[in-house]
């Protein structure tokens, strides 16, 4: 049900992705101002994330998940009727509060309910739900933009309400804590931050937010229209190609993370993402640009499941990790805030090529952290038949203390 809800939410998000920059520009603002709309959404997510993590710990994942979907649906519905640029900023900002609530809740459920040996695959399946929605969403959004710049937001509101109905009906009563774990103390952010793999995940999450949730949504549609000279509908197609590269890789990356460890797919993905993203700003023919978008999507798909599984390894299966997971999300939101602003300013001052090159450099920065990070995949040593299975040695996590 988490995967199904993720798919529905992502369809709506994909629908508005190609329309949002153009909708902002319809109020007679520049490239940087249009990018601010994307950054403000992430800023509200960032500011509310610590509170969201505490709410999840106190009231439970499902309640906060449903409340977040309701807030997001109301916000995006109001966005469709924005009469000015400032109203657009306010409505999108409030939507960030709902977004962080259902995101932290969903990841918390995913971490708590998936066993250590399947965390990569579970993360990959959940991310695949998002990515399949992101493939279909921009395609539909590209068609809706032709009808009206406001139509995609109304469709997104309907998608969020549908996800709310699915979650409330199908997950109720099925997300409680297992017996014996109710009194396990929550995992603390400062304890997790002392783990080098968690720090590496924070930097990679920052780079992912900068690249995928910031620059790609804010600048790719503008680049396709202003530099490549294509119609706005091609912006949606470019985003869908990137999402297709993700979707084709996520499940494979999840299996690889569970069998070979978390580091190999993360490091490979960061290298691929850095190279492909840096080359996006070249004034290439449209087919070459789409091919690079596909390769960049493959790189991102390699990173995400293994990175999420590594964070889950640090938290452990028993500890409640609301604040740790909120910190992980905040790193992505910081990237999504800073990325469009800096890359947008660089694009206006020096051109899109330098903006995409700067974006690729964030993946290189994350790579330097992951090369030195220890592996967190739990390993069990061969046991003597006389020993109990519970005596097998596993990687120590915050939740195993």
C-alpha cells in the first residue's frame, strides 16, 4: 500500500513539474524568481521536518501521513487559483508542510517494517512507485499544459485525495509496533550523526535534492524551451525520460544493495550522475539531451535504494527514528533550496552549461564521503548448530542497543 500510494502521489507531482516554472513566469517574473517557487516549497519542508519527525514519534506514522496528504491536497488545489506570484509562493510553501509530513511518515514505516536483509529491495520498490508515477505524470502534465497552466494543479489535488483515501482505508490497524519494541527509546540524531555512513548519506541526500528535486525541475524545463528551442511539452518528456532511467534501475539497485552491500551501488550511481548531469548543459541536439537525461536517471536510481537502506541500517529495526529520518530528509531539502537559487543565478550570469556543471560537482562531493564510509549491510557469521540463531553476530545499529 505504501508503494501504491507513492505511485498516486508521484503522478500528481509529475503532472505539475513541467507546468510550475512556466506558471511562475506567467506572472512576469524572471528565471531566478521562477526557481524561488521550487526552493520555497523545499524551504517549508526543511523548516517543518524536525517537528514532523517528533509528530511521527508521538502520534504514529499513519495519522501524520494522512494529515500531510490532506494539507498538501488543499495547498495544491489553492495553487490552481493563485491570482498573483505572491499567492503562488504562499500556497506552494504551505504544501511543503504537508509534503514533509507524509514523506517522513512513509520512510519511517518503510524502515520499521522491512527486515535488514530486504531493506534495499523495499526501498527500491517504494521508490519505483514514485518513479513510475513520475514517468506517467510529466507526460500527462505536458498535455494538460496545452489546455491550461492551472489544470495540472487541479489534477494533482485529486491524486493526493485519492492517495489519502487509499492509505486511510487500507493501512488502518496494520502499522503497529511489534511486541517488545514499544519501550525502545527513539534513535537520536546526534548519535546517528557520529556514524560516518550516516554523514555520507546526508551529503548524498543533499546532492540528490539539489539535482533531482531542485535544478532538474527548476532549470530543465527552461533549458529545453530557451536554449534547445523546443515547445513546453518537451520539458515534460525530458523529465519522463529521466524518470524512466530511474525506474529501470531502482529494483536492480535494491537487490544489489542487499546482496553486495550499500556502498557499491551508491558510489557507482554518484559517478554516473556526476558525469551525465555535467554534460546536460551542452548545446546538444534534442536526442543527445534526452539520452543524457536517461543516463542521469540511471545514476540517481542506483543511489537512492542503497542510500535509504544504509540509513535504515544505522537506525536499526527496533528504534523509532523519526528525528534521524527527518534529518536525512532535511539534507535533501537543503539541496532543493540552495540548488535552484545558485544554479539559477549561475545560469543567468554565465549560462546553463556552468549551472549544470556546478550541479554535477555536488555528486562528486558526495562521492568523496562515500568512498571513506564503512559498509552497513548486516552480515551474519556462520553459526555452530549448538548455538541459538539469535547469537549470530550482526552489524551494530542504534536500534540494537
